[in-house]
RNA sequence: CGGGGUGUGGCGCAGUCGGUAGCGCGCGGCGUUUGGGACGCUGAGGUCGGAGGUUCGAGUCCUCUCACCCCGACCA
C-alpha cells in the first residue's frame, strides 16, 4: 500500500476528550473513526488488524473442529420469547418492529438461533458432537460505552457454539476452547490470565473469562500470588478463618452516641471491625426487602448476593423503607425486623458475639448470635474478596489486578435446548436435550487491548502477527536526488513479490514526518533508504521495539526482513 | 438512569463588558528546503451543535433541546 493513497490520515493531535491510550492512538494512527457513541468505522489500517486477529481466531477454532457459518443480525422476537430472554434482558436488547409490525430484535448473541438450527438439523446421537461458529456483528445498547474500541455498542464477535450428547462431551469441547483461546491470545501477543466468572445473563453452569491485564481494565481479577487461583472479583472467594469457639454471651445493649458507621462504632467501643456486624439494606428487583448482615471488616459482593437470593438486581433501600421493616439506619439490627429476607454472610455465622445495631438511635447491641437471637433466611458467601485476603486454595495473599475481558467461555448445559426443544435420539431411541456451550471473543476489543499492552510514547508497537503491515518502507531525501526514491520503489516491488505486506511511505515528506508516522502506526519493521545508506549500497532496518538499527546490502533486504519476521512470529507462536 | 464536563473551519484551541469570528496545525498553489513533525508568499474553508427568547444588536445573556466525553449504576 502506498501511503500517498491510503484512506485515512494520521493525526498529530487526538481529539481532546479521549482518555485511553488505545483510543487515542487508534484515532491518531487512522485505524478507527467514531460515528456515534460506541459506534466506530474501521479504516483500512484498522480493518487489516482486525482481519488478522480474526484469521488467527479462525485457524484455532477450525483446529478444534469448528465449522464456520453465518447467522443473521436481525431476529424475529418470537425466538427470544421462547428462550425467555425477550422478557429477561433489559434495554440493551434493541427491539423494533418491521413494516408489518412484527416484533424483531437486533442480535446481541446467538444462542437462540443456534438452538433453533440444532433442533432442525440434529436428530440423532450419531450427529454429535458438533461445533459451529461465526464472526459477525452484534448490537448491544450499552448504558454507557467507553474507551474507543474497548467497550462499544456495535462490535464484531467470534461466537462459537458446541453441541454435545452429555455433560462429559461438553467438558471436552469446553477444554478445547480453553486451550484454543490460550493459543489465540498468545499469538496476538496478549498478556492474560484465565479466571472463573459469573454466568450472568447467559445462564448456564460454568464460565471462565480470558482477562488481559491492563490498568484501564473495567474488571478486577483476584490472583493468588502462588499462581494456583484466579477469579473475577464478582465470584472470587477467600479462605475464611475457622469459626470462633467463644460461648455465646447474653445480649447487652450499649449506648453509642453518633456511632452511625461501622468505623465510628469500632472506634467508640475500641474493638476491631471484625467484632462488629454490619447491616446493609437493599430493595431487590422483585420488591422484597433484603436485609444483609456481614461482618464489619468485609464488604458485600452484589453478584454473590444476587445468586444467593435469586434477585435480578438491587437498589439501596431508602430511609423510609428501612424504618418500615422496623430497623433504624445507622443502628440496624436483624433482631426484631419484619417483612425482610435476612441474608447473613458466613462470617457472621462463624463469628460469635458480634456487636450489631439496636434499631434505635444511639444504641447498639453486644453479643448478637444468629440462630439464638434472630433467624437468618439465607446463610451464604456474599463477601467481596479483596487484595491481601488469603487464597482459598493455599492461603497465600491474593493480589487484585485490573483487566480487560477479551474472551469468555460458558457451559450452557441444557438451559436453551430444553426451552427450545433441541433434542436428539440416543441408540435406544430415547430423546435427550443437547448439551450446549457458548464461547465468545470480541475481535475489535482484542485489537484495542493489544494496543493497550503494546505502545510507547511514540505510538503503537504491534506484535508482528496482527500489525496492519509487516514493513513500513520509506525513502529520505530531496526532490533533486531521485536515487532514494527509485531504490525504495524497487524494494517495494521486491518485498511485495516475496509476499511481504508493505506500507510504503512514498510521500514527498521530510524525514521527521515519515519516521513519526511509521512509529505511530507501529508496523514491526521499518525499512529506510537515503543518499547516506545508498552510498554503501545499503538499506537501514529497524525494529519498532528496538532503538538500534542495522544496515544491510540492498540485495539482502528481502531475506533479512523475511528472517526477522519469522523470528518475531515464532516468539508469538501459540505453543 | 444519577453526577460532572465539552460543543466555535478537518484536528487542537482563543474569543474580555453583548458591538462586523480569530490563532496554531492540517489542506490547495508558487518558491526555497530535505535523516526525527522546515520556511516564506498566497489561497480555500465557519448558518459558533439545534430551536426559541431577551436586545437596536447574541459565539457571548435566558429557556428548552440534541450530541459527545468522563465518573458511577449496569454489562458478555
């Protein structure tokens, strides 16, 4: 590609309101342009990157038996009604009507469609297992998009779907995807961890996320410093200390003026936070009042609470609502409240004689004990894991890291096949639901994440596997000496003839402009010729990630570049 | 959806007390220059996000509205 004809020019300055390095650099390097909030065009350079990423994905999914296909972006609403998601999913699912006023939706994922196809195409156990996938546009009307391609509303995703006889078959395909995903993310040059995750709106029985570590990540992962445990903070657990063996002491009300926070209470009574019971009040989506009790040194994890209660979500309860159940904000106690679901964390079950509120202003109660003093409706792990907490496997301290979710694998089980009636007949002629799995990678998000992990103050430094071009070629010199330009023209032809992708900066620009653009766009190899190099019949070759360059005779440029590329790619090989 | 912010030429920005819309970069032409974002001359490009209002007069004041960005809520 000749830069003089490249569609999309580089920007010296990015729009002032962008924050993330990847967002800024992808705009400046002419990879993407915004159309609306969370909606982007991929310019030729950006599209080349995404296509390379998708090709790597394709190769690895094909290698585990995937069959590529293509499913529609627009779905009749009925199929989503069948799965129950038409009702269950909020406004991020865009609903509209066609000209005949039929309800339609824009695809945000394709479980329903695969399941519908499976019930038509799969009849016999002889046809399973099966793995299908496509790389296709998704629309999710996020409440808030952010950060360029990191979080968008319209995006392209590779989603694959496995179909199996039983749970054991699903296990195999799940593991296959796990390994394929590890190869994919290694090949594109990402530093990542795999963590256990919540299944969220997908439903199903298990889920793992592939998390690229980045200070700009939206998720927090907890990782054991020994390397034997990693989970998304949404589901992360930690080693709990053994239950206290103190004998229960009698309840004892104590005056605690102005101690409306746990910290104030602990300070006033001169006790550690872990000797207090904190009351947290929620209103569940179902309308139930959820009264949470957790030890004062811990925080509530709402994802865990959602699972424990079966509520879809929570809003903080108002002062009026709290008083209506007989509790007092700031001095809340589960003792004596009515019309509330009482949920206690395991920490409260296992810690005798905690100080709780007394449900009247200015007073707390010592020595509260669930079971004796009040009856919890639910006892569960609803505590948020934090950095420094002990690993649930080995007890070593956990670390917390920010991360970007680049891939996600789900065991759906029979959640969709049962609802939509996707069944097969076994050898005895008995009907069984198909076991399904669902596996996604956002290719655009991967491209932005690679930029987050591979850039410096000058621009992007693409891993060779996904760079828009292998080589940035440029000539330096004035208009009167045509030799550099002619030498570069010749190299351009030679390199292309050898199958190397070249971005040729053939513009009559000064050296600084060309060098800066080459650094900004970030192809892995920079090749330059000038009067100075031609004096010795040489070209200059520099890796984007190195500060030193090498000089090679013109005749050796192609094999040298080929060797360098092979080496760069080898370092990124998935194995 | 809550909180905050920004909308002025392609990009970055200035515009005071309400008085004929500017600067830098970029873009076209000519010339000089030519190894890390050159210089001179010259030129094109703006219904100041939109609507309504106040005023002799609105980029500037008021009301409404739209868009985008950031934080949160939410989210695979």
